């Protein structure tokens, strides 16, 4: 480099150094505080009782529970099935809300004031509108109302009980057996916490107008004011059902449901053993409410796939198309701990070699959603379209490659 060119370069370098030295240093940017690690989700509160469950209504997932499949005496929670059968038979046009129901001597004697259970004060041999008796069943938990409805809908209580068991089988209540329509203790009359939650979910989903009866706090019939026995209706505005139960054999029981925002939960507590009536009421209400509060605080439900939405395109051999679209026939919803939806891991179990023809709706494989290595939802994958066989040359070509891959 020449001297004439060297000095300007050196000068420029020096000026730059001086300018840099005289410039104020930029203020240091404080580091962002590290986000606190997510605290582990606390365990579910454990209520008193022999069995309990918490279920998300939308997804049907069990969020927590103990002894959920143990058959137990359900006491008057039985009447949820009694009212479900009446609602179902009304929907089928078999009976109507304005039917006149005769109060038989059996209903009056077996379920009326002469017994130690709850009753609706229905006069023997009177005729009462079905809708009024239904209110007495749901709100007052009348045993006489249960028998009267059973005799009217089924022709006899025995025939109605057969209907109860048939509907229970349809709903998948696999560990339930009914002997009567009211829930007074009888040998072989049992339900489980899971089955009660399944029944409650079905009632709420299928017959919302009928379910609306369960949130009514009082009903007056024959000049007698009858109060709903579910004390949670007064303690929490989000609670809108369901049913209490108590006998000496069953203990204190309660099935409850609450809706907050778009989320609905169902809780069941069975078999609280206490001789103190006040303590029994308090324990079943506080136990259910603690479960509901815990569920709403720590869980959320997401719609992952809509019915008929495409999940994947699967390679297809011997077909008029190279692939077939797969999806789920029913909406796939999943309930997860809050904030963990992004960690959900999907996987598919499909045949290695799928051959045409394919019929729309045909079961192809299984879709699984997992969290922390545990499957939280599993649904059949079905074809979303028909795919016919390809032409002769397409089938011949694919047959060759299928043979080649099998070698």
C-alpha cells in the first residue's frame, strides 16, 4: 500500500476509534425474569363416602374418582332413571304431560306418608296430571310419585323396572340393576358412581327441557309447599341439578351437575356413613362442591376434530385415487389439564397396505391422543369418501409393487 493511501486509512481508523470512545455506552437491558415453573396440579379433593366420581359432561371423560365401578345402594338417586324413562317414553309419544294418572293404593301405601321415605302427598284413588307428579318426583323425591309414574307408564311397577334396566343397558350402565322405581333398599338394587354419571350425562344431553326440572327449588301441590332436597342449589348458582339420596343402608348420597361458561361437570358421591343428619347433608354437599370447584379450576375441554373433518390422507392401493381421506364420524373432544392442549400427541393405527374399493364410513383404523405417554382419547378412523377400484392397468401395476414390497 502507498504512503498516500496508508495515512488516510489510518486516520479514518483513529477517528472511528475516538468517536466510539466518546459515545455513551448503551444502557444495559435487564434480562426478562424467568417464568416460574408450572406448579404440579393438586390431587382431587377426596370426599367422604364409599365411592365418588367427577366427569366432564361434554367429553364424557372421568377426571377423578374412587371405587367408581363398585355397585352400591343408590337410594333415591334411582329416581334419575325413573324420570329418564318417563322423559324417553314421552319423547316417543307413549305418554303425555297432561295425562291423568290414577294414584293406586299400592302407590299410596308403599310410597306415601305411612313410610319413612319422602313422599308427594298424593291422595289414594285420586287422578293427578302427570306433569305434577313428575315435579313431585324430581323436586320432592316422592316415593309415591315414583310408583304412580311407574304404574302409569309401564302398566305395573315391575314392567316399568324392566324398562329401567333396558334403558340402562342401552346407555352402557354395565354395573347397574334396578328392582324398584323409587330406590328404597332392596336386595340386588344397585348402581355405581360411573353409571350414575353416565345416566346424568344422558339425561342432560338428550332431554334438556326435562332436566330443567332439577333446578327448581320448590313446588307447591295440594296446598303443600315442597322443597328441593339438593342444598347445592342454594349454595352455588352454577349448580342446576341433580339428585339426593339417603337410606340407612345407602348412607347419604348426592349426584350434582354445574355449568360455568361453556363447561359442565358432573359429580357423584355415594355412601357417606353417618348417623347425624345435619353432618350427612353437609358432607355430601361439600364433597360434591369441592370436586366441582377443583374440576373447573384445573381442567378445560377442547374440540380437536369435528365430525367429518379430515384428519389425514392415507395411501391407497389398487384404487381410482392414490389416497383416501380419513376422519372421525363423531366430534372428538378431549378434557385436559389447563394449558396443556399444545402438548397433546396424536397417532394413527392404520393398515400398512390399504386396498380399494373403500366405502364412505368404512372403519379404517384408530386415532389416539396421548398426554405424558397416556392415551386420553381414542376414536375409530373412518373413510370420508368412496374410492372405487382403479382400472386394469392401475390394479396390475399396484399388484406388482405390492408383491415387490412383500419380498
